[in-house]
C-alpha cells in the first residue's frame, strides 16, 4: 500500500506543472509515508503555474480537513506542509488528479484562422431568436426552453412520465424538476391510468394547452419575421441546417440543455464510460436518454430555433468527444481568464463563480481563487491545468471539428451554413453571449418558466 500510494503521488505531482518535484534541486517537494502518517512537503514555482497549484493544494486540503500551513523561504519557493492519514492522502491524490490534464488528449496542431467559430455563430443566432421570441406580445408565454423541452412534448393523449425524457431528450433529473414546476404553474397535471398497476401520465391542462399554443404561435411569428426581413439569408440558413440536422445519428433536445439544474454538461459528462458500445453514441450519464434518429423522419417542419439548437448540440458533443474540455466552459469562462489570473468580479456573473468554493467551476476544480471572503471581487481567479489546456486547445479544436464536419456533411453544405450564419451575424446585436446558459431555464423561480 505504501509503494502504491507513493507511486500515485509521484504520478499526480509530476502532472502539476507548478509543483517542483522529481528534481535534484534542494527546494524539491517530497512525500513521506509511514503506517500512521503521510507527510507531503510541496514546493511551488514562483510563477502563475506555481500560484495556481498552490491555491489548488490549499483548497483541496481545506476540503479534506487537512492542516496545510503555508511557508516561504523569501527567495525562490513557496511551500505547504501537509500531514494526513492514508485515507485522506488517497482522497487528496484523487482531487489533485481531477485538476490535472491527465485525463485529456493532446491538443490538435496549430491552425491559422480568423473566422468566428461555428458554435459561436450558431449560439448568436439561437439567442437572437430567443430574444425576439421574448418580445412577442403574447400572454401567457412560456420561456423558449420550457416550451421546447417540456410543453411541446406533452401531446393531447398525455405522455407516461417515464417517457417524457425520451420524447424531449432530457435527463431524468431535468424532467423531474421541470415537470414539477410546470405542474406548479398549472400547465400540466398527472393522472393515473391502467390496471392492475396504474401508470402516471402527464397531460396538459386547459391553461397548459393555451400556453403551449401561445409558444407555437410566437415561434411561427418570429420565424416569419426572419424570413421576410432577410429572405435569401433565411432560405440559405434553413436549407443548410436541415441538411446537417437530418444526418445526425441521434435526436437532441429542441433547446440545448444541461444534464440537470447543477450540471451544465450536455450528457452528464464527457468522461463517463460508455455502456452502449456504439461510435454514434457519446459518453453519457445513466439518466441521459439515447434516442436514435429515424432516418425517414423529416426535419423540414422543425422551427429554425430547433435546427439551430440541435446543430449547436451536435457540434458541442463532437467537440467534447476530443476530451479537451467542455465547449461551453471555454466559451463562457476559460477564454476570459489569462495565465496571471483575473479579478473575481470580472468573471463572477458569466461563470457563475460565487467564490465560496461550492459553485460548479470551483467544485470541479476548473478554477482556484486567492484566499479571502466570497464577496471580495478583487480576489484573483486562476485556471487549473485542465482548464488551461481546454482554453489553449480551443482555437485549433474548433477549426478541426469544422473540418471534420465538412467531411461528414459535405464541404459545400458546411460552407453554405457558415456563409449564411455570418450574413445573419452581421445584423445581430453585438452583445449576444457566445454560448447559451444550459441550466438556468430549469430553475425553480417563476421567471425562467413564464416570460
């Protein structure tokens, strides 16, 4: 056990570039393991890598209730001295490893391109459509994600509760929380049917039917306006989107969504081992429904918001198959954090980083912060090694995925898609986010459900 633990420490410490380890220098980190005590003396480089890894070690030690006094010789290296038992040491290794790039692939070769990335163009178009939808003079009007991922999936006969996630292509936890809130809004009711073991069916109430029809009417109105304002661009865009989406192997949600209220990954994690051995199926959590697309099913009647959303979802999943990070995390947060760190106030809102250690990027060890109070916006935020690799791989990886799409869907189709999106993008507001928020639409308060 002692040798195995020491080997694990060696592997992980060597993967943290800010820790001095495995060198002959006097100021070298060391690990001492006895039957009752594990002592880790960590020494850090005096640069951004060392600063990030030092805050990482401090954060992990605090979470494991391991004493980690900070020291410095005043010249070249800061250090931490940790004392813990074997169980704490094993957990320490796992948490530190989670912040490294050990589970990631090498970035693709560098490529020179000044084009706006395809997922950014898709995101702008989708979010612009959603803004126009919100401005419809219709009441009551459900939010576009709630209409897309719940209300429209409930037909007039009702849908068995357990079948909703397959019809909407959402995780079970998402179905549970959104269904609960739609029931609270008075839009959906549950009915027991059948015998001897009755099953629970979700049906639209009269209020739910009206709300759903209002959403459909508003979507048609926005799409009609888009088609009349720029008919050539609209026609090119819809044609290209239909071509791509129709060739997807899987069905995706009508609005891009996270796995659950506290999990913005599209399928429950790109690093979960696949149980379905099929190259067409991405790695996914147990609750994500794998729904193969019927090749005979036409997408011509899909609203353009659905085509945009499914194209973005398909792209994001292809991007994340490369095991170089979550596309949304890069676009919303990592790109804005340089090696020397940025003040918490600069990324607090867009990254939903609270500074208290419990927000998504803190819990998943994507970022670490200077010690201090959560409300202190001047604290510096640093990326951990895995987040830095994801950030740095992004420019080349988006180019690589687009080239893959040209091979998969046809060069002319993707060129046409890009050209139409670029034409549209020049007419859109400049302050649109580069990627949608995939979790807030599930929140329990009123606003995300009713506009």
